[in-house]
C-alpha cells in the first residue's frame, strides 16, 4: 500500500499526543502512535471529493506548507493544479487584512513586469540593486499568490501547528480548511481532517499530489453552467 510506503501511519510519541486525535489512533508501538489508515483513507476520500468540486466550480484553493520538508511538494502540486501557494512563511493579515496585502501582490507584479521590459535599466546600478532586493523580498512574501486577486474559497494546510495562524485567519474569515492532522494536532477547527504523518516528506508529497490531482480532474470536468448559477444564487430567483 502506498500509504505504508510513504509512512503516513507514523504519528508522534505517545507523550505528545493531543487527546482530540485519540479516535484516529489505531495503536501504539515502541511509544509511537500509529494512525488508523482505514480512517485516513475514509477522510482523504471526502477531501478529494471536495477538492474535485472546487475544481469543477472554478474555485480557488490556497496551498499552505511552510515547513522545509513540505515546500517543494506544495509549490509543485499547487502549480500543477494552477492554484496559489505559500511556502516561505505566513504573513499575519494575509486573510484578515487582504485588501492591504493585495497591494504587495500588485507591487511585485508591477516590478517584475518592469524588469522584464527593461524599464528599470534607466536607473543607476545602486538603484537597480535596490529594486532587485525588493523584488526578492516580495517574491518570498507573495510570489505564489500572483493569481489570487481575492480571498481563496478554501485552504489546504500541511501542518496545523506550524501554520496555526493561517488556520486561525481562515476560520475568522469563514474560509473552510482541509489539512493533514498528525497525532499531536487539534482537529476541531478543521472542516476536513486528513489524519496522517505531517513530518515525512513522502507522506506530505502523497497527500498534496492527490489533492492537486483531484482539483485538476475537477477543472477538466467543469460543472454545467446552470449548476454554477444555482450555486451562486443566480438561478431560481423571482
């Protein structure tokens, strides 16, 4: 089974277990909590079904994975699904102060465009270096968000402890969250829980890939126009 090979079932030490994850734990071996993969499969299927729906409806799912072992996979699979992503660090206010945050996205896009067109060549060497530094700084902040001109319709998070501020802001703004939840995490604020190892790169890669593929599959089989209108409240009105 792919999940076993990826180490999805390995949780944290028993002493670090969050009691709210108890129902997702199958057993304990050598003081390590073992996640119940039957539940992982069940929960993951629900997440993938929702991810496909988001893709079908043309909605946006923001991929978030700022821990080192998640960054490469999150960027790869977010790009694969043509979705925005955050892999460096979560900037406070990304959701709760998005109108201001969006200005940084615009500034980054403008500077990149001007550089590509050679419009910055007229400045001195020192000034060009300053522009390059600013572009690099903005790229770390918003480089994965250039396609996100509004708040996302959902968020996929790799580590609920590492990126707890992202989840907090999502909850505050009413944005549903799907996330990998290890045995040391709190699943209660999540709309869709994926009980799985959030430390092993293979486990993260597998889950991110499946979410990405589900969204992409949804995009390739879009909902009929009539259904989209009903979802937006445009149909059936008198």
